[in-house]
C-alpha cells in the first residue's frame, strides 16, 4: 500500500484516476458473492439471473422496487430435522409448564410430550397439535411470548448436531440473501409461526420482522392496569401460511408477485407456481437435502419437509434444484466462541 501511495503521488491526476479504477475493477472481479457455493450450474444460474434482472437497458431488467425474493424458512434457510424447530420449542414449553398442569400427565397429547412418546403425539393429529400450540403460544402478551422464545434460543440445542438452533442456519443461503438484498428485497414466507420467526429472523438472516410472513394466531388489543396497551395472544388460528396459503399470504402481506422463490418441500410448491406465473424473468429453486453426513438426507418419504410432488414439478418445468451435498462447500457457519 505504501508503494501504491508513493506511485500515485508521482502520477498526474489522470494517471492516478486510471490506477484507482484498475484497482477497483480487479477487486470487484475477485469478490465472490457466493463463496460457500461450489462452482457449477446452480451457482452460475443464480449469479446470471441477478445480473440479467439488474442490467438496465435489457429485456430482462426489472426495476429495484419489483425485485422481491421469497424464501421458505424450515429446511430452506435453516435445518428442519428431526422435527421442526418450533415443534421442539413447543415440546419444551409443555414440559416446563407441566408442574402447573398435573392433569396433563393423563391427557393426550400432553402425556405423550411429557413421556417423550412421539407416536402418541402424532396419533393426536391436527387437533392435538392445536392443543399444544394453544397451551404454549397463547394466553400471554406478544411481548411475553417474544421473551420466552428468545430465552429458549439461548439454551436449547439440537439433539444430534449439539448446537443452538439459530446457529443451524444455512451459510450458503445467508450469502444469497446478502446478494439479493443488495439488489432488491428478501422476505420469509413460511408455514412456521410468524411470531416465533420474528424473534430471531433479523439477527439470524438479516430479514426484519416486517418482512416475515408466516402462520399466525389471533391477538386481542387490551389496556392493562396502569394504562399499558398490549396485544394478548389468543388460542385461535388466524392464518395458515402453508401450501396454497403461501400465495395468499404473499398477496396479503407483500402485495407484489415475487421474481424469485426458494423452497424445499411440497408445502412450497404453490409459492413457486405463483412466482413462475408472473411476467418477465423468474427464478424458482428447491433445496434438496442429500447430505446425511453434514446434515440430513431426505425427500419423498420424509414426514418432515417431504419433497415429492415439487421435485417432479421442478424437473418438468425446468426449475433449479440445489443439491446440498454437491453444491454447497459448507452447510452451517463455523461455531462461535460462545458455542465451544
């Protein structure tokens, strides 16, 4: 750097500007926006798409305000096996609250949760799931719920990988989110609870709460003692943001059809179809979990994150498919010092 400064001091102004331009160009060429992606068709397709829609004066150019990219959360932005992480949170909350509810020890599905019997919980079906969610996600203010989720994330760890859940984000997707945010807007559109995801989404992904679309429950505005206004969470479902609900959620909360959609399961199929149906350049992609060593390998038969019909549709329509084992050099960020 000292030699470069000395050289610039000796050059006329025009020469200095030329050298600076060359240094900047060289730096730009060496910067890889997706360093955790292996060079190949999947990476090149994404880079090419961003280049096409941001290049003014071309047929594929899309104005910045219309560059909306949507991402599923579970299995797309972070891991989702052996069960959805929000389900792990709900189970832990049932166990934490069990001393206050002795009747749960004889009542399904709570009995199954307390006794670590997943078959009993599964047998309770959707009704049982709603009972668990009502017991663990309602009957409190939104602020109280946010604090409970934040505290859980500080201590809970994945049963196999033994790391905090919010450190199991996909490093390659973090890089892609950064690339897209530099050129447009990124949103989460997930079947998971919006309130749950908003606690960590900005810190984990750089996606602010107002750009998180998810399933939601009913809230009620109340004035507490002392004149404090709060929103109380009620045990009622307001909106399910999964399957065909995803396009509806995009229309309701975002108001623009996306130009890029990323998912990993059949629950994301309609979101990709909605994105593909727009006019102009579009990019649809699926994450295919194929790496049992670094993460998990699953698709058509998995009860969690099943990828069956959407995989067939991707092949038929020419949508991109990211093979986790083949296309990613790393899956999650390295452990932070506090994790070791």
